[in-house]
C-alpha cells in the first residue's frame, strides 16, 4: 500500500470524522424518515408483534449487514485505499476467473440505478413534513427545486460539500438520538426488541412477517454507498464514526417504536391524518417546525453519498472498459475528488422523472430496495473470491458467505413483492445500464481480438529510410501514435499502414505511446524504450485507474526529462530553424474505427458492434479522452473488419 493510502486509512482526526459524517452517512442516516412508516402502514392497526418484530429485524440488520459485513469485513477489501464493487472486482479479477465480470456489472448497474431513487425518496420524506401545517401543499416542485440545487453544487467537489454538510449531519444525528431517548423514556419495554426472538417470531409466525422484511431492508440501503465512498474519508474514520451513527439510529428507531406501542390498536391515519409519520409524531408540536427544517437539510445531504459514489463508479467503469469515455473534472487537488457533468445531470433528470411519476415518498418506498439488494448479493459473491484470494480459512468463508447469501436472498424475495408496485422502475434502469456496460465490454473485446499486431523489427529499416527520404514531403518533425499493444516490440498493423501507405508520413522521429491502466488507483510512472536512436521511441505510461489521463502534459514532461538527460534532440531539423534552436512540431495521429461494410457478422455481433458505435458517437472523443491539444491532432478513419465476406467467384470476359 502506498504511503498516501496508508495515511488515509490509518489517520484518525476530528476533521476527518466530521467530513465522514457529511459525505458517507447521508443515505443510511435518513432512513428513520421512512422505515417505520413503511413497516406500520397508514391504515393498518398498530400491532405489538409487528412493532417489536420490525425493530428486532432493524437492529440485527444494522448489526449483521451494515456493521459486520460492510464496516468490519468489506471495508478491509480496499484496492490501494479505494472501495466499491468495481474496486473489489479489480482485486478479484487477478484470480483469472472470467465469469466474475457478471456480478461486477450487475452490482455496479444496480448501485447506479439506486442513485436515481435515493435522492427523491429522502428529500420527499422530509419535505412532506410541511403537510403537518399545510395539508394541501404540493411538495413536488419543492422537491425538484431542492434536488436541482444539490446537483448544481456537485461541481465544487466533495471537500467543500463535506465541510458544509458535516456540521448539519452532526446536528441531525444528535437530534435522532435525543428524540429517541426521550421517547424510549416513556416505554422502556420497547428495548426487549433487541432480543432476536422477536424477529424470528415475526418472520415465522406472523402472516405478514416476510412482507415486512422488504421494508426493514430500507434501513441498510446506504451500506453499499458507504463502501464506495471509502476512498474519500478513510477506513478508520468510517469505522469510528459508525459507532456514533449506529447508536443514534437505533435510539431513534426504538423511540418511534415506543411511541407506536403506546398507541396499540390505532392507525397512523388516526394519529396524524393522511400525512402521518412516526418520525415527526415523536416530536412535540413546538419542535416540529425545527425538526422538519433539519430533516429536509439532512435529506438533501442523504443524496450526496450516492451521487459521489456514482461518479466514482463511472470513472472506474471507464477504466475497466465497461463504460464509454465521458468528461471528468477534478474540482480540487485532493485525490479521489472528481465530478462527471454528464452523469450528474443524467442523475438529476432521472431523479426528476421519479418525483413526477411517484409524487409521494410512500409510493417511492415500493420502488426502493429491489435494485440495491441485487448489488449487495453481487458484492457478497465477489467478497467470497477476495477472501479465497487472501487465503482465509474455508471454515470461516463457507459459513460466513452462506449466512449472508441467506440474509440477502431473504431480502431479495421479500423485495420482489415490490416489483409490480414500482420496483420495476429501478430494475429497468439497472437493466439499461447493464446493457451499456455489457455491450461496451464485449465490443472492446471483439475489437481487440480482431486487431492485427505486427513486429516493429520488421519495419525498422523502412521507417529509418522513410525518415531520410527527401522525395516525400515531411509530415511532421515528431509524429506520435497512441498504441494499444502491451509489448514494446509489437505495434498494430493499422499504425504501420497509416505511416507507410495511407499517404506516406515522413517524420524525423516517430513516437509510439501506450497507456496502461493499473488495477490500483493512484500511480504515475513511465518507461522509455529506444527502438532506433534519434528515429523511433516508445513511451509506456502506467497510470492508476483514478488518475486523470492527461497525455499531452505527461508527454511534454517526458520529453523535457529526456532532453535534460541528452537522450533525444527535439530541435527542428529544418536548417533555418535548427540554427535558431527552434523546437520541432509534434503531430498526434489517432485512428477512429468504423464498422466496415465488408463484414459478414453474426446477429449478436452485429447488435453489439452497432450499439457500440452508436454510444461511441455520444461519448468523449479520443483526443479529449487522452487530454490532447486538438490543434496538433489528426484523426484518421480506419475500417474495422471482423468477418470479411467470402471471396466472390467471378469470371472474366474477353
């Protein structure tokens, strides 16, 4: 582990704990707004076995699922300091087990889909508290306006967001704990729900018990985002702050339970009208306006964990060839801080559509949870192989993974009931995202399989002679090609075709640049290979998957270092310019593939490749993706031929 990553995960500071509160716990921290309300239902009589059983399930879900699986076990599976399902996949793919890409893509897509439902349900649940005082108010425009402000400030980075949000979240969790303690004080009997027997009784005896489990699951939905955002705050800060967060959450849930037990036999409708929510009912009438404001601000913050986690996921997906290239901005100098405008505004559009479709948070509860439980199951599968890779004893792995597959499988079955009531929305979004990732990955693999590689040694003589051939007009002093070939002694045939046959390109020095994306997040290294002195050079950049690909700037630094060491002369070879020490021009040539008509493709290949080229048109161009100056870049069209048509047998007529 690098010194930066070691420092990130071992450093424990008050500031770090505060920023962790602001960034990590928004989603899981605002679940008291809607979990107990969903469990009880608006028009159902309050029953002690449902309340105690639901609270017992919540307590043990937060203990086994969030605390044990994610905070203690999964946070240990960091990829050089970074977390998330794609970071975990980058670790386990070293096992060379090909099918592990399936849970990675399913899990990543499900988590991104969850990012579209989390902000609307959190903000709507909080804003609907206003109806306590204004029952007829339409909250939809208010929710959309709040979401717009939230997505607008993303461009300033999570450091600013964390500093702004942290004090508010401290107030929020403090309020949760205090309200819970006050309410529990009126009925200490609710604490017996800690006994897992009540959870067992609910699931085994009560006819609606298993159905309730689908709503209980909402208390842990933010655990996956917690893992994804590990690189922003550090493992130690998350683990220590979780102790405080879990205590306040449990106190508030049990406080709501104590209130509900005191009103056994009644319905929420009778207690507070059509907009009744036990979260607000445990507040005194005097404190309710303040509580609504604090809850609304906390709900806005709740969305942050999923939004920043989505940026992280998409960035990693691009590096793993799961996603088209999109523009990434780095708002601060801090590692891990990034902003993806296209994803930010696509998420906003998705959130807005969810608010318009469902309108009420109670309607959104039906759509929430189904996608994220799929993500958790996929994480468990990958975690199994991570522990095998780390040589953990099978006597630990088998029972541990079996328990979590049983728990999450139960949650999945319970959540399937939500499918016709709105769960299909997030699943459709997840399937669409899976389609993009699968198509992009398969197309990249197909393209790579049909890319012809040749030996540079076979072309050294002709390139050296071309460089000195005065009968051909000089194309550039320095001609630079990006290559995907991993071996320094090999090059794509299309590059040689471009230099020698697609209008011969005479240059004084030919440069071949290869960018190797590593499975660790932060590293910047390069290696220079001299193929022919003062004629052909190759540069290999080894970059972490979180590093910005700024090849233009990096290449200049390499050239500067080589000149300083006397390894290359970059002054112009034109006599008049050379006398005055004028630096020669650099020209980058990029090849842009298109699907040739001379293909006889299978049906599935045709679908994959046509979809790939459609998304490629919408994605970031190669020059911007590599951070090149467009004024010095030449784009060449290159036909991609996978299966050439059969030779046509023709007869010549005299």
